[in-house]
C-alpha cells in the first residue's frame, strides 16, 4: 500500500517539476529536462534527476542555478501539492 502512495507522490512531483523548472528566469538554466524523481519511504526527501544539453560548463552552471533555486521550487511545490511534508 505504501508503494502505491510513493508512486503517486513521485508522479505528482515529476509533473509539477516539469512545469516549474522551465519557468525559472535564471539564464544559466538552459535546456534542462527532468528525467525522474525518487522519493524516500517517509516522503521527506526527494531526489530530482536532470539532463542538461550542453558541455560540462553548462551542466555545472545549470546544476548550481537549480541548487540556488531549491527554496523557490520547494515553495511552488507546496502551493500546488497538499502534503504534510514537502520533500
């Protein structure tokens, strides 16, 4: 039963992240694709797997920009998804 809920939360996070990330206004985030999201069993942490088009410098800059925007991304997810703890 827990795996069904984990899958559902993972799909919701994936859907929302694919909508939120392209709307970020940071120019360092070029062509970033959200590949997958992994949620822990207690649903307190989530890992976002991305794919970046470009060379190593572009990948590094996009990763740094996404890490800097994590607070904004998390806040947007909290507005869109009703969960006890937003991962």
